C-alpha cells in the first residue's frame, strides 16, 4: 500500500479499516443488545403485568439474578479465556445464548410463562455474556495494532451504550405488543447472528498465547494479579462503591415510570434511550476529555450525583430524560478513560484474569443494589430512591479525587511500558 493510500486508510473509522475487529465488534453489539433488551423487557413485564404486589422486589431480584454469573464465575471465566481459543469461546457463548433464548420463546408461545422460567432464562443469558464480554476485551490486541487499542476500546465500550439504546427502544415496547415470547424470538435472532459473525473473523496470535505466557498465567491467582497492581486496585474499589448506587438506576427507571410519570412501555423506552444515548456519546468523546483519569473520574461521579438526584426533586419527564442522558455521558467517559488505562498498565499475561476480575468486582454490587433498591422501592417513593442514589455517589467521588494518580495525562502519555513502571512505584 502506498503512503497516501495508507494515510487515507488511517482516517477511516477503525471498524471499517479493520475488518476482523469490525466483525467481532458488531457481534458484541448484537449480544449485548439482546441481553439488555431482555432485561429491560422482562423487568417492565414484572412491574406492569406479571406481579401485582411487591413489584419492586420482583424487579430487583430479576436484575440481581442477571448479574450473578459475572461475579460467581469470575475464576472459571478467567481460566477459560486463558486456555481456550478466543474465537471459539466467543462463538460458543453467543451460540449457547441463542439456544437458551429459542427454548424460552418456544415455552412462552406454548403456554403461560411462569416467573421461574424468566429468572432461569436471564441466568442462562447472563452466564453466556459473562464469558463473552471479558473474552472480547482480552482479544483486542489480537484484532488491532497497538496504536489502535484506545480507539478499539472506545468502540467496544460503545457497545454497551448501543445495547442500552437498543434495549430501551425495543425491550419494553416489544413486551407491550408481543409479550415475552416475541421478546425471546428477537433475542434468539441476535445471538445466532452474532455467533455467525464471530465465526468469520480472523484472530492474530497474541503474546500471551505463547507457551511461556500461558505458563505465567497459570502460576498467578486472581488475588495475585490485583495485589501487583495497587493503583488499579484502588480505582476498582472506588468504582465498585459508586456502582452500588449507579446501577440501581435500572431498577428505579420502571418504578419511576409507573409511580411518578404514570407512563407505559414507551416512557420506559424514552428513559432507557436517554441513558443509552448519553453513554454512547460519552464512549466516543471520552478520549478527548482533558485531564488525568482520576480527576476526570471524580468530576464525572460528582456530575452523576447531581444528574441522578435532580429527578428526586422535579418529577417531570423531560427532566429525568435529560438527567439520564448526562449521567450516561459520564459513564461513557469513565469507561473509555479507565479501560484504556488498564489495557496499558496490566501485563499481557495477566489480562485474561484481570478483565474477568474487573467485571466481577464492578458487578459484585449490582445484585446487592438491585435487591436493596427493589425492596426499598416497595417502601419508599421512586423520587426518594433518586436522592439516595445521589447521596451515595458523593463519597465515591471524593475518594477518587484524593487518590494519587501516578499516570501522566493522555496528551503527555509515554509508552505503555513507562506507564506500567510509573504506576508500580
């Protein structure tokens, strides 16, 4: 390729100039859109149709079950990612989820769907996603060049934003019109398509796949990986505390829709779409936000506290929609800045274990938050829940602001090796 042609190619979006990454990225969009669509749809089904009393706890329990696999299976996921070819694992996870969604659709069409079946289905889909997401994150260096890692991270994290947006626009609306059976059919189609896409992608051998790297990975436990990264460990602790309050928004949205806005599936779609759109924009603009990661992170958490607390004072549809968009933007910015930082600080041989641990640590509060805010939702108003969320984010923002950041700002960032040395001191 000539120099001018190479320059023109570099100006194209990564998903267009790197066919392998673009294919796998599209597969992740489909899988996460499917699981989010299922979560949003069934959560609304529980609140609006299936449960007459205690719907807050029922919805909270459902969201808690949907996050348990990422936490409980972290060691298993880490070993699978380290030992199994990544394309094989990704394809198997998406294909298995497709089978589970198809079985649920057949059951829902044949007879009335019991609550237990909905809980079992979300457990199966979440288990497949618990393997898919950290495996794809670990696979980024096998799909792109080093200089494209941050761009690839932005695209990958934008998947969650697209998934939330797709789930918002489709999940509750499909349940209102076609029930859980129609929802399951849509999910099955997305998973099967994703498995077919991943099967066509070509992965390059990674440094950690060598015999020496594999041996090093087997000798290190998950605790050892985190103990060797004190700066990263403190960041994860701060965000884990914040997640106890931020993730509760997925329980609060359907309760707020029914109890404050007195809306239906269309209102749920609007609020979820606002959150997803904000996160999508934040994922693509996060790398351009100036400042050190901990400073940016603390400011974003403080902004989220205001955005999540304001609907607790003003119960209007445009207010909560705008606030959720702002909160989503903050989530997107935080994700890009910190995952890109981790990609460079974590040794290649430790990445399978680390990203499984990261998903488990950050997700560990989700079941607790879902159950806690679900139970509180049966006792307190949704607006009070918003104020509790806001108050809980303030200490996490302060803790992150006080964390000593030993990494340079992006505009003066040295090579990844130098960053790793500086963070380890």
